[in-house]
C-alpha cells in the first residue's frame, strides 16, 4: 500500500486502541496512520491493553505493524508523546523515559497554534471506579469484552444482510442512565481540573465517547477509541480542533476530511476568559 500521507495536521490525538485484544481495529488504525502526517502525535492512553494480555496473549501482525508505524513516524521527526492509561499503567514506572523517540508521560501540555493551553491526560485518574474500586473496573472490562464479542457476531450477520455497522456496546452505554450519569460526571471532573490549573481545555480518552464541547468555559475534547468508533482528535494548522471519523472517511475515500460533529460544534471555541 502507498504510505504517502494524504492528510496533514498540526497535531493528532489517539487513545483507547487496545492493541493486544481481538476487538482492536488495528488494520483501520494502520490505514489512518499511513494516510496522515502531523508535527505532534499524542497517544492518550490504553494503546496497549496490558489487562487483556495478562489474561490471554493475543498479538496479530496488524498490531505489530501499528507499533512499527508509530516508531517510524518518531524516527522521521514527529514528536510522539505516550500518555499512560489504566490498561497500560505499567508504563507509569517509566515516566520521563523515551523509547525509540517516544516520550512516556503521565500527562502533557499541548499549546495550539492559536495559543490555547490544553491538558492532555488519559482520564482514568479522574475515574472514581478505577481509583476506588479497581475490582469493579476489571469486572466491567470482562463484561465489555463479552459485549464486544457479541457485537462482532451481530455485525457479521448484519453485513451478510447488507445492513450498516451498528455498535451494541455503544447503544447500551448511551441508553443506560447510570452510564450516562457516569460519563457526565467524568467530563465535568476533567473540565474542573483543567480550569483549576489554568488550562483552556482538556484532551482525554478512557470512556470511548468522542466529543467536543464547552463545559463552563473549558474546552472538553475526548478523542474516542479504535475499538468501536474509529475516531481521532486533530488540530489543523490554524489551531482549530476537529473530530475525525475514520470509518466514515474510509467509506468515501478520496473526499476531504469532514468533522464527525455538526458545524456548530466544531471546536474553535474561545479560550477560557476570552
């Protein structure tokens, strides 16, 4: 495949890839990496799923190809920062260390081209379930894995029937009141922390829900995941932030990048205090 990038961004933010799991959409991510280029690349946690690998080893060639592609980008000058998450928390023993030109961090600050300061963090440190009831988070991970397997079976069936992709796990998360409440609390906690520390916004992952919105004057950006939604957050050379839906772009290859959010939700929001 031609590796020449077709899409150029100032910065790309990716999270929740979960390499090492059958549900990982590594082939799609590899396609994204081959067709994009950026000055900055932030891997915002849960890139490698250590929890799953400890239970059962799974490592497809596509997973290795993704790692090699990221290393190649770092060698060619892309500034790659790896923010540790809860599923790859073992990396927190190596904070500040650089492997193959990739710096390991617990969090980072990104300054956009238009001067806004963004806190970049996976988000698990603001998740009460992960921090206070680790056993519940692990049990939830088992349940999520089971739902993903069921989701794969359902979509094999819908594909044979000529129907479009549909995510059972996303449907359940968005319909269950407790899940919606949990996500809202998570988003507000991150926005509050960014505000307390004087940031204009925050970029995170963790809850697998891509979104850009203003929360009390703070720009909240979640880049989604590469298990279900195949989304990334990107910064244009102007400093504008957008969500990219790679599944939609793959369906219309050759057309320009379109935000995965309505026009009015595009994230060129003013900095806090403007």
